[in-house]
C-alpha cells in the first residue's frame, strides 16, 4: 500500500525531494496550446501532460458527459505508463491556477486509481519559480513504464441521473463550486445557459483559499465545511463545477481537511445545461 501523505505540498517541501529517484513532477497547465506553454518554460525535470487530450475524452456532443468527460480507464493507465508513473512513484503535479484547474483533476484521477502518493503543488508554477526552482525550455526524457495496473475508478463518481434524484433530498448534498455569479445565473462565460442545478448549494472553490491564494489550514477548512455539511455523510455528498475539472479543487481541499473525498459529478453544469433539465436561478 502507498504511504499516505498530505495531498498538498509547498515549494519549500518540493525542493527537498527534487532529487528523489521516485519523484515524478508533472506539468498540467491548461491553455489553448498547453504543449507550447510547456516548451516556453516549465519547472526543470517536469514532464508534460495534456489536460484536454490525456485527462479527458472530449466529445463533439457536450450533452454526453459535458466538456471534460473522463478518458477510458485503459487509456489513462497507458498515459500514466508513458509518463513513467508506477504504483511506487511519488507524484507532484502543478498548474498555473492555484491548483484549481488541471492539477487537482490529475490528483483526483490518480487517487481514483488508488494511488495515494500524489500531491498538488500549492501556488503552482508561479510559486515554484518565486522559490527558486529552476525553469527549463527543454523537453524532458520520459522514463517509460507499463500501463498503470488498475481496473476501476475507486472513488465515487455521480452521473446526471443520481444528481437529479438526490439534489433535493435532505439526506444528500450537491455542492456547486462555481462563482456565485455563475450559480445565480447572472453570468455564464462558457456554457450556453446560465443558472444552477435546482437543489444544489453554492460554495465557491475560492472559499478554500485565503486572499493570497494559499489553502486554509486543515483546521480552518474543517470549520468552514462543517457549516455546510452538517451531519451529511461523505458518501451522500456530490461536488460539481462547470466541466468536472475545478470541482476537484474542492475535493482536494476536503481531503486536505481530513473530510475524505466525496463523489464527483464529472459532467457538471456543462452536461446538465445541455439536457433540458430544470434550471435554477437566484436573481
């Protein structure tokens, strides 16, 4: 069994393990051209993962799974092998959006395979640069490994039907981590329809961090989440966002707080809003 470690690591802690032979440092920054961004400068020793091609299986019809459906399990296991990640690897992943984008998604996907030695770099690329970790423009050599040995996603995944059945149930809780403006239906910059899933509550992922973009302490996070979770058990909680990516930031924060990892609704608002489902607004 893997050693259980904190899901979050800071730059000072990362510097101490940079020379570890079992470390795999992953650049998961997302943009219109992630590979170009990587080659323009990444943390030395980091390897590239494409958030859109390797952490998702994007379909033409977004009503089927939303904007970032999970890739097939077999495909993701092959991706991990290509990256040189084995069950013995210690993985640190970063992005440039305080972990709120693809870094947390990659963390969740690895944890969903049962891999516990995976951490998100707090503050991401910017914080690492500021701490003096060298930046490189060279492609890093991949240490190829066999496909990762896993045969199922072992964390909770909710589908649209489960969300619809449980959103109004007092013994369940659906949490929307998008901004309050998007939840209320005042503004929708990405998807076709503004609003929220009726019955879902809004707890923006920004509530996980202080004004400097650092995660609150586990104690502070537990205090904040206790106010919304009440006595609802972990297995009855579903978290979603716009496309199933930034919701993982909240799953990360809850795990960091010692609250476990609730279910992820991968399709999220991008799927729900394209399937003629009820639309909630708080105008």
